C-alpha cells in the first residue's frame, strides 16, 4: 500500500506544470544569423541578465517582446578603430549598428583618465590602446591631453629618440597597459622620427606583454623610398622579429592602388605563421590633422595629390597653397578631408576575406556615422560582392576574434549564441542605408530598428532611447 502511495505521489509531482521561464526581453520571429556557427534561421531569442539565454524555434515568454519578423537579428558590430568617443558620435554609431567602439589605432593619451571619464556615461562599450604617439610626445616634453590623439608636427614627431628616451617611452607604455590598455597603438606616420630600431623595441614590449600592436604604417606612397609596400614590410618584419601580433589599420587608405599587393604580403606572412590582421572602411577619402607630420614636406609626391584634394570638413572649402600654409603652420589643430583614393581600389579591398570592417570614425567625416550601413547597402545589396553572412562576419566575429588577443571578455562578443553577451543589432536588410555625406557627415543611418547593448535597448523602433548608458569598458590584462 505504501509503495502504491509513493508511486502516485511521484507521478503527481512529475506532471506538475512548471511555469515557463520569463526573459527580460524576447526578440520574436527574426532571421537570426550567427557568423561563427553559420546559423541562419527564423528563431526567438530570450535575453536574461544581459546575456543571450535562449535561442529557440518555440515561443518564449518575455517581460518585453520585440517583434522582429522580416528583420535580421545579428551580433552587434564591433568597431576596432573609433576616434570620436563623445556622446554625439556614440549616437550615430548606435544607429549604424555598433555596440562596441574602441580607440585602438593610436590610443588615448591617458588610459586611466579615458576609462574614468566614460564610466557610466557611454551608450556603447568602449576601450583604448596604450598610445605610443602620446608616450613619445610626453617623453619629448610635449604632453598631449585627452581628447587629442595626434601631436603637432615638431621635434617630438620628427626627431629620433635616444636610447634613454626609448626606455622612458616603454616605461610609460607599461604603465598605460597596467591601467587597462588593450594593446599598443602606433601611428608611425605621425612620428616619422621613430627609427626602425625604436619600432622593433615597441613591438618587442607588446610581445612581452602578449598583446597586439595596432599600427598606422609609416608611409603610403607608390615608389620607394616611402612606398606602402616598404612600410608594410617594416611592420611585418617587426612582427616576425618579435613574435608580436600585428593589426594594420585602414589598408584602403594606407595602400590605395597597391592594396592587392599589400594583401598578398599579409597572406604570405600569415601562411608562414605570423599573426597579422587588417581592416578597411568603404570611403575614398580619409581625414587627418593638417598640422600633423602627415603633411611634412614631400606629402604631395608621397600621396600623389595636391592642395585642391584637401577639404575642410566644416565648410567644404577646398584648399589653396596659401590656405594650406596658414593652417599647417597654425598651433590650432584643424582636421582636413583628404581625397587620395579611388572607388575601384576600395571595391577590391572590402570583399577580401582577410579584411574586417572598421570605421576610423571621427567627427567631420561620413565614416563616423555610416560605415557599417554603407557596407550592407553597397557591397551586400547593390554590388553583391559580399554575402550578408560574410559582411556580418567582417563586422562582428572577426573583430571579436582580434580582441580575444587582448581580453577574454571578447569571447562573449561578436556571436549570436546562447551564453554570449546580449549585444545585438536588429535591422532591415532591404532598407538599411548610410546617409552621411562629406557635407553632412553626422547624418545618421537608417534601417537599424533595434540595438541592444548588454541586454539594454539603446535603439527602439529606429529611435534612440533617452538616458540609458549601458556601455561598459573592455580592458586589457594589466587592469585585471
């Protein structure tokens, strides 16, 4: 009798209806795409405590339900190369699908100050490298201040450092890495006085700390000395000598028509075991400071352009020699748009399987607001040279995998999988488009319907959500 009673009790307990899990937010019925696993299917996504808790074909119960039918649900885009870190720029980045934007090419002048000022005040995730440019300027007695990222042309940029100065530069970089720097950022073209030996010393420090070097190469010309081929060789050589991981920024503007050969060089180095990656943005013009070492004597021959190819972003004014000389000799930093590339050259770079997408975002240039939507509109929808999955891989998974060299937190980003961070973009693949132009560079993109950063809605029905700041810092191993 007792045996029958306990059997009936067990049966009753086992058939009790268990309440369905309630998620903080559910993305319902969207086209879920994950570039790591290749998933491309209609699914429901349950978000709980800032993580992707469930991906299912079955209905999910959520406190808040977003109807994503007809929309793509993908990992949020990760921008490894974003200079403007102000709120206005973060807003247009969010509307471009970006959930993480990092200052890695050159880095902030003071890592601790950068992280402190952004804590609790960021729409999207942030982080920075340790700046070789700023460390060099400091050692030469011309300290830079945030938010400046480039020094003015002068002894700190143009003179070679002594062995004692190089040791001080390295000490500063070690301190910056200890403060949370994700890598070492080098702007070699902006410090032309840095010798090959100094460059190798900085790469050697990065290798010792098991962190990558992000670098703007020394020069971008077509002929030696000063060619992009020579400059790519320099940094590949430094990586080979030291064992440091290397990321070459904006290959489109660094190599221009020589980009196919530069990519062959990177492919060859990788085939021989070197850890080298690269990136590009989908515009024919760049932008830089007019009084930086970029415009030291000989710039016209190196870049193959002249004064009329330079434009002030705030007015659209094309420069003359007199106007250039006035601005170049000024102590005030002025940014200038540089038309030095061709659409044909850019179109060859963007689809290449080794090239990830990064914006080089800076106020005054449309790449700040439109890079990611432009890739989806032009190269996926219009030109058809990229599949949608490949474009998503270039904008989410590949940057996350690069970041894994700097922080284990990156393993949970760039993927749309259970357990990953809920950094998610939901967009209309048929309409997503960039609207920023050279005359209206801060026009936001259209087509991003929802954006989640750490599970928090930052964009809701195509509009920014006011007064939410879910962005968190990504920091290197020194900080932990």
